[in-house]
């Protein structure tokens, strides 16, 4: 990624999230909120079903950027807004999340701004998903 | 059940030390399905110029949940209804990546409280520092507490 130009697209990433992935992420992240593994409790609070941890979607979108970077430590700022839930059905395929990103701006301080899009079921699930990365000098 | 705006500026006591382990980083990387060798192989991490394996960018969510969220939820005076809580946004500012072997402490502040359309919005900032006070990551989160309507 030595010659980064505004408009460059990051290699896209498609990830299937299953219920088993949610259980594993709950354990690794220590986020045991039952809306991420218990259908009954998720529906009781008005959700359409078990939903993925927003932070898991954020992690997948982060991987889109760190896969593109030679050095994941070149990330300076990374932020997202959670706008729609990723509903994960109780089947083998789970939910398909599609991630893409584009270089939006190259700054004089040697950093670049990457805008990320995360889609599930034809709709975006993150907004203001932005990573600022340090470019190799 | 509006949150009290006088809480803005409130800081919670600094957390215990969270010692970052190689195996915890590996477990987290596996849970997000990320095969990057810098998250699991000390030789690859050293070759890339790091003292040890580095953590994926969102690894700090573990410390945010364990200390910041716990402080807020257990704060009876703040009176936040956990069952109505939704994560609105999350931002991390990195000075450097979190490394295996880091001994980190978390200090959490209430940065903003506002009401809109019957919902409460609480913005929290957590400073994640080494024990000697050197900043590693700052985490900002907006939490939405849905109203009755």
C-alpha cells in the first residue's frame, strides 16, 4: 500500500456470523448481554431476534482496514455509529455481513481517512464508520 | 427518568490493573476471525518492530466493558436502566496498539448528557493508560437509554 490515492478501494470482506460465533465472541469480549444469545430475552426487549454484538461488527470492519495496512498498529483513530442490528438466525449460514472501504482523504500530516461501509440484508448497519491511518513514509 | 446533567464531568475511580495476555489477544483474534500473525505470533510481531504481539483495534472493548460499563451500571446515583441501554457509537483514539504484557488502568469520565426525543444520551470517555500514566488508547462511547415511549 505504498501508493495510496483518494478513491482507492480496500479489498472487500464478506463474513458469515453464526450463533456459534456470537457465543465465542461473548466469551472473548466478556460481553454476555443475553440479547446476543437468547432469543426469548431478545424478543422481550423488542428485537426481531438474537442480534450480533455491535462491537463484533466493528471488529470485522476494523479487520477490513488492518488487512489492507501492512501494520495494524498504523491505525490512529477508528470510530463507528451503530444504526441497525445484525439479526443472526439460528441456522448454519447465519448472517452475511459485507464490508467495503474507500480512501476518502489524504492529509498533509501523513495520514489518510478511510470510510467504511458495512451492509447486512441490503442495508447499512454502521454509519460514520471512519478509520484514520498513518501512511508509510 | 432523565439523567442528571450535573453528572457531566464526573470521574470514576481508576480501575485495577488489567494485564494483557498473549493468549487473551489470541482468543479475541480468533473470536473475530482475524488470522493476522501480528495478533498471535511473537516472532512476526518482533519482526514488525513491536516488543510483543499486538491486539486487534477493538480489543480495548474488553477493558471498556469490564471497567467503564461496570462503573456506570453499578452507579446507583446515576440510576441508569441497563435493560433500556443501547450502544450508540464507539470511537478509539490510539497512541499505539495494545501489546501483550501491557499493564493497563482505566479511568472513566462522564463527558456529556443530553435528552432528545424522549431518550437519554450519555457520552463516556475512558482513558486507558499504562500504570505509570502513559496514554495508550482513549475510548469514547455514546450510550442511548431508550425512553418509555
